[in-house]
């Protein structure tokens, strides 16, 4: 969460920061938790890619087989 706070402090005006603090939907904390989870999954995938590239390639190919988007 501190990374998000740093980004807010570095990029938004004081007025925008005040508006963020005043009006927040109830689901905003859930969004932040989801984003943190996505970041953790990405970091795990990058670790596997760098340390076990063969395993990553096999897993990625399997995922693409089932992807029907």
C-alpha cells in the first residue's frame, strides 16, 4: 500500500489528494488487495521464468492450450 501512497503523493495535486480522501467507494480496499495479489502472482511468474525457464515455458504453453478468448 505504501507504493500506492507514494505514487499518489508524487503525482496528484493537493486538491485531488483531498478528493480521494473524502469520497471512496466501499470496494476500494478490495481493489487494492486484488492489485497486490496480481503483483505477487506476477513476481512469482517472473521468478519462475528467470530461475526455471523450462518449467515456465511448459506451464505457459499449457495455459495457452486452454485459452479460448
